[in-house]
C-alpha cells in the first residue's frame, strides 16, 4: 500500500491524505505528449519561490501540483492560497492536504497584500482551502485579504477563487460585497460524478452561488471551471455549460484532469487538443464572454491576460 506523505518530508512528515490510505490503488495512465511539461528551473521561478517562502505564504500552485508552475512562476505569477494548507474536504481529485486545519493567521492578509505589491502583480488570484470548521467558512478572512491587497497594491485587479460556503448562511454575501473584480467558483465536474469526485459539495448549491453573485452585483465578472477526463459524457459537459449560462457565468475554463497519486480518482481518458478546441467552440456559441479550453488549462492559468480579454469582451458586448 502506498502512503501519501507530506511532500516537504523531514521528521514531521505526516500523511497528506489520511482518508485515502485504505482505498484500493487506481491505475496511473501514461501521459500523452501534449500533457508533458519540463521541470521548473528558471531564475524567475526560483525568485518567485523565494518571495513566497519569505512571506510564509502558501500557493495552490505547489499544494495542488499544478503542471504550469514553471511557466507561471517564471513570469512571477503565483496563485496564493489563504487560510492554511489543510482542507476540511476530501475530494478524490485534489492533492491539497486534508485534515483539521490550524487557527486562522490574523497577519496573513497583510503579508498577502505586501507580497502582491512586491511581485508587482497587475492581476492577482487568491484561493483557499475549504474551512468547514469556521462559522463563516472563512468569508471574513477573504474580505480582509481583499482589503489588504487594495491597500498595498491599489492598481492590482483581484480575482478570488472561493469555496462554496455550504451551510454557512449568508457568508458568501460578505465576500461578494467586498467587490472583487472576478468571483470564481469551480463546479469541477458534472452532477452525476459529484458523489465520487466531490462528495462534500453539492452541484446545485455551487451553481446557485455563482448565480447569487450576479444577482447581488451584476458588475462582477463570474468564472467557473471544469475538469474533463473523469468519465463524463460530451452531453453532460454541454448541459453544465447551459447551467452556467443560466446562472450568468461570464468565463468558463476547461482542463484535463491529472491524477495526483494511485489513491486518487483514476483518469478515464486523456482528451485530445482537438476535443478541447471543439468544447471551446461550443461554449463560445452558448454566449460565454470568454472561454479557455486546453489540456493544461487551470483556473488561474494566464489569468492576467484573460482578465484583459474579459473586460474587452464585455465592452464590445455593451457597444453592440
């Protein structure tokens, strides 16, 4: 049996996914050529890593094992993950550590704001672990981070990638009212697969969260993402697109699911670049302002460039 240890190792290394230890191993498929990336070694990558280390911050780039980390960090684009490195959910696709998180770090918002300013980010993406242990799911902490960024880096636009705030009352409204430039919440997969892939979440609750953003503040851009290659059908993906459009979602991302370990959900198949291009064409025909669909697309991949395109697309739409 494989034991999934903290990648940082050392005497304090512990199981990264204790809830998965008793699962049967799933097969690991060989990645096709269009999925493979080189290990990061650039000077820019090393500089970004040092800035994050010095600020004692966590990035989803590292924690989730993003394949684009070398490219993004070379450009000093990092997605900061707030509220710790331990998630209270146990999604079968995710490589972020699971367990009981530590208490919130009250100084984290300040460090995030100062780091955004130091990195000179024109557009920053802030995400978090799920914090079901907190009464508000971490909503107030999100707001504090947004305010700190606006104080330290007032010219930066802010994109947040939030948890679902399931069973947290009106906590999501607090975050919406902080007026980030982009409110992102990923549906991740089709409704049929939620029980096995995203068991702690509810598809229609997540969809309703995105809809609520538009109802409460129509000026905010909304964004959501899907993984494919988990066994979903093309018809199911197109239905999710329709659901997103009904909820007013502006921006859709679609990327290939990559299996972190043998204890995680298995890859059903690797979609070809042509299949992603077809999904992009279909999604654009459904009225999304912007669509990013490719094997290596992730929620915050090229987020700065995408935000400029998103804003331009809205201006063009209004002009028409």
